[in-house]
C-alpha cells in the first residue's frame, strides 16, 4: 500500500532563515505531487505541483520554491523566510485519478 | 481561480443528529471529492464522485454529485463525537484536466458534535 511521509512535523524558524521541507511517497511510481499551505483560516492553497522528476509548476508567486530530485521525493524550500510563510504545509500525491492523498503535514512557525 | 462555495462554514450539533453540508459553483466539475481533516493532521479522503447524479455511501456518510455538475452535498447520519473536524469539498473543473489532476477546494465546514 502507498504511504506518504513529511518531515519535520513541526518547525520554528526565525525570519530570514532558510527552509527545507521534505515529502516522500512509498508504494507507487510516477505520482503527481503537490504542495499546499493551510493558513489558520482553514482553506487549502495549492503552491506547487509536479507531474515528473524536475517538472515543477508554481501556482502563486511567493517566497518559496519546490524541487523534485527523485520520482517520489518533493521538497519545499525558501532562502529567506518571512513571517507570512507561517502555516501548515501539506504534501499530497495522486496517480492517474483526481483523488489526492495527503501527508501528515508540517507546522511551520516563523518568528 | 475558480471558487467553490462551501456551506455552512461551521455547525454545532448534538450527538445523534444528522448533518448536511454542500458545495456549489458557477462552473461545471467532472469530479467531486469530500475530505475530513482532524486537528493537526492531513485531510483524509472520504468519498469520490465521478458521475453526475451519482450517490455514494461510506458507512454513515452519503455524498451526491449534483445533476447540473455544479454542486455536491455530504450527509452524515447519527453523528458521533469522533465526527468532529473540518470537512472539505474538492473538485476538478471540466476541461481543466490533462495530467496534473489539480483540484479546487472549498474553504471547509467546521463540525462540532456535543456529546
């Protein structure tokens, strides 16, 4: 069966520091991968998606970037964090359908 | 981007009551999905709908894909305390397909169940 991992689970970072969040999927090949941010107001905002290695599409202009160095690995990064980058970051995968399956999330607090 | 209007925003009910929530849009969707999110966790897929008029159940949950393809509802019967959480609808717009399978999400319905 497929599983999705995200780490770290929680992170507290100072403004201006770099960021790297990792997402890995097991049990499937060539998944579509997605990064979402969920602010306290509950809505899910799609940040990036990837349909293959090295293929990244950005949905909104922002301070973040994404990379997919391996088939089942998706990384969210920033060179300098802003206060507004705080939130709950969710990674999701799908294969061949519209059904997306989410990871456990990373809670990021920027101080 | 396209919006899904999800209502109600929040609900406070007594254990044992039935719950109904819905999503509507001015655009046509070819897929409707319903997710539940527990506090501090990722959303979990409850039900997926792929055909207009489709009615699907998952235990005490029932969801329907509207005939017009612009709406969907989720019903929960005989609510229990563990039903507490945020319920999201999501859909893929007709014609927006391709290989990316991007979804549009509603803003969620926060359900509180009083025991």
